C-alpha cells in the first residue's frame, strides 16, 4: 500500500496560471529533497479550489515532508500562491490500486 496525502486549498482564479507555472519546480524540489516521494496529481475542482494528491512510500515519508515544509525555492513559490488550506488528510491506497 502507498500513503496518500490529499490537500484541498484555495488559490484566487487570477493566480491559477502562476500556480500551474510553479508546479514543475515544486515537483523537482520534492524529487530532489523528499525521500519516499512517488508522484503527485493536481486537480482543479472549482475556479478557486484545488486538490493536491501526493503519493508517498510510507506514512513516515509523508510526516518527514511535512516537517521539512517549504525548505526549497520551488516548494516555497508554489506554497506562497495558496490563500488557504481547506483540509489535509492522509490515507492509503488499496490493493486494487496496484498495477
């Protein structure tokens, strides 16, 4: 099973393009700095609401990433565009999700 981070947040519609432009650098920083980072998907659910679904090797990897916070420029830029976090949850995939 894989640990899944699900974060719902708000970004004003006028900053959506900047958020999307900042995403690749954030993902590169995660790949370089976060042990256990597997993948991420960004989903726009409303004009100003987004879901970020991040896949981690373990719950410990996710906890360590949270501890590190916005410690790299690409992560900081992406996070700075977020107005508010609506919710953040941790879960696990089921065996049906495995290839």
